[in-house]
């Protein structure tokens, strides 16, 4: 056909991880047709429609099992070597983390980038997990004098799927504010644990450090947010597959003049959908406040489910099955 097919093998999405680990559960997903991209896109749209329960109700009885798999995903990130090792040995060895790091630094060297500079940039990113930060702040923290160098390394990290860069969203122009502070997130939990272990305590046990990080509610909530952002990016790509797809031009965050924020807003063919992540035990009306400044939006939660309106709330493991 003359059509090029550059398929990049990313780590498994959560739904793919469910298929790998629990084919029996995946039969329910495939029974709904959610293994087909076109059906998934329709089902996602139907979450705002008159009958979202058609899609969600068959999944709800299995929520505890999806939760258990999501806890695994927060460790493995859908990376096959890590997933297989966790399943067979109940842990992930330092060798597995270090093999990934060696591959990453090998890619850096081939791109003629310096390992020491990359480590400084990544170390600064790890200090700003859920906050907004400017390139100048990272320059000040790393001692790297050139903001252009920081941006260059961030671009490389993006191209190696280590980093997602979220610009603020200009609600009037419907475009990113490129001069705004950035949300810089490592979208894959396994990559996050590997870099965090390597930079903060390379002599330690990476797997135990990862488990300790996830025992902190704020740690688990941060990685849950990163996963939602990454899956929204994949959803935007599925709507408009392209070899020149650029994550930072499809998924943004919202921050208005009053300082009110929304975690993500994603660009789709029919408009923009904001998504607020609240991975916490209790949900109140105030958690919807900023979402309701838009025509519709999604509240991504830990356990809370509320359907039937323009602002559906879904537990994150269920929401990810629609992506």
C-alpha cells in the first residue's frame, strides 16, 4: 500500500496488563467489545451519555480484582520483564531495573547526550512530582546555565518515553501556553521507580524503595495521576494516530488567574475534556468545582462511582479500561 507502519512497542496499557495477568477478567472486557479501539472510543463518549451503565455495570463486580491488578501496575508499569518477574518471584530484582537504566543511558549516548546532565535534569523533575515548574527553576536547581539545554534534554526524555511535558491550557485560544510553567511527569511507574532508586539511593533495594513509596498515600496518588495522564495521551493518539504525534500538544493542565487548577485537559476531535484526579478515600462536591466550569468532564477517583451526568466519576482502574 506504500503506507508506513512505525509501531513503537510501548509498555502495556492497564487493559493490556489485565489481559496478560488475568485472561479470565479480560473475557468480560472483550465481551463488551472494549478490546476494539472503535468500540472503546464510543464507550468513552458514552460515559457522558444517557446509558453509561451499559458499559460500567458489568465491570463493577470485578472492581476489587481490578484494584489488585492496578496495585501491581503501580510497580511494573506494564513492562513485560518486570511483570513476569513480579508474577514468578513476587519481587523485581535490582538487575531488572538496572538493565532498563543501561538501555536508557545507551540510547542517550547514541543521541550524543551526557549522562551527568540527564541525571541532574531527572533529579530536579523528581522534586516537583505534582507541581508546576518553569525551565528557569530547573536551571537554577541543576546549576545548568542554559534554559535551552534543559528544554533540549526534556525533549530527549519525551522522545524516549521517560517524560510527559504538560503545558498550561489557554482557555480562550484553545492552545497551550508555551511560556507557562510545566507539569513534568514520568508517565510509567516502573521507569519512575528505576530513576528514583538510581538517583536517590543507588545502593538500596529498588523494589523495596518502590513499595515504600507506594505505602505513602501521596506517593500512590501521584503515580495514579501520572498513569491517568499517560492513558489520556494514548487515548488522544488513538483518535488521531500519526507518526508526528506530540503529547504536549494534545494533553495539558488548567490553571486560571485565580490559581484554580485541573489536572488534565485532553484534545479530542470533538473538543476538549478535562479530567480531575482525586485518588483519595472521600469525595465531596468541592472536588467537582473546577470541572463544572466546563461543559463536561471526568472525575477519576479511588473508589467513588457516580454516573448519569456530564461529570461522571469513575474509579481509575475502571476508567483506564475505556482508554
